[in-house]
């Protein structure tokens, strides 16, 4: 009997550990393909952080190496609003307003001229960061950008890597634009809540 005790005790310990693991992994209903998890498993128990990201976005339409290319032309009679046009972009994001300043990532996505009354964009883009600890992480923005307004605001709808579960907004201001070449440099101030 005395020799059985350690065996029983170890069985009990293993059983307890397995039950605990099961409790941690499955805290709710299980539908086979979908189940509720403990939020701690994906780091959601950490305090949410607010990060301010500031950079300049270079939309280079002219020249031999454009970063923004029109893939759909405007509809006929779109006049000055360019309604219907779509540009696909891989725009450099730099620390300073000069293109030669440090590159911190690229804004990849597209914008569509979606207003018949003004030059108004629907923007859908991922900020793909390449610098430091943010290398490989992304922030996704989807919003409306009436380009001739002084300050525009677009929602941050998500992110990846360090920006998982991101939400927030971007405030943007035109720093430079050229009506001949259509090139533009825009200052972005992005406020992101993430874990
Ligand atoms: C464009 O506008 C012109 C002048 O108003 C008109 O004659 C033409 O039919 C319009 N074209 C289309 C495709 O709406
Ligand atoms: C970013 O990550 C890529 C892929 O892991 C790596 O090749 C590159 O050197 C990194 N860049 C910086 C600046 O750390
Ligand atoms: C716009 O670009 C054209 C062509 O490169 C240049 O001649 C002109 O000076 C530019 N205008 C401004 C305001 O920078």
C-alpha cells in the first residue's frame, strides 16, 4: 500500500495538470472548427498600448520610377474629379519629408477616386514597416481622403505582428503637391492601440 502511494500521487498530479491545461485552452463552447480560448493565450492580458507613428508618405506618379500607377482610368466625363480612376501604390514611407531621409516602410495598396463632387479617395493600404523592432509588422488603413481638405482622418482597422488587434486612426496633412506632375508628399500621424 505504501509503495502504491507515490504512483497514485504522480497519476493525480498528471491528471490535475492535464485538466488545468484543458481549462486554459478551452474556456467555452467548442464547435469543432471554432472554439473560445483564454485571451491570455494570445497576449490579450497585457496592458493595451497607444503608439504614435509619424512619417512622410511619398506618392510618386511621374518620372521613370513611379510608386503609384494608374490601373483603371477615370470614367468618361469625370472632369476634374477623376471619378472612377484607381491607382495601385507601393509608396515609400520616410522619417523626414525628403525622400532621401530614412526609409521606415512602404504603404502598399490602392486608392480609388470615389467622389463625383471633389477629388475624394477611398484608400485601402497596408503600412509594411521594415525598421527596427517593427520590421515585418503591418498596420492597415481603410478610409476616405478628400485630398484638398487641410487635415483628413482615416480609420486604422487592424494590424499584424506587433500591431495585432490594432485599432486607431491616421491624421494626414499634405506637405507638398504638384498639380503638373501630380506627385505628393503627405505627413501621416497615426495613433494605434495595440497590445
Ligand atoms: C460627355 O459630355 C459631352 C458634352 O456634355 C457629351 O456630348 C457626351 O455625350 C458625354 N459622354 C458621356 C460618355 O457621357
Ligand atoms: C527585416 O526583416 C527582413 C526579413 O526577416 C530582413 O531580411 C531584413 O534584414 C530586416 N531589416 C532590418 C532593417 O532589420
Ligand atoms: C512641379 O513639377 C514641375 C515639373 O517637374 C516643376 O517644373 C515645377 O516647378 C513643380 N512645381 C512645384 C510647385 O514644385
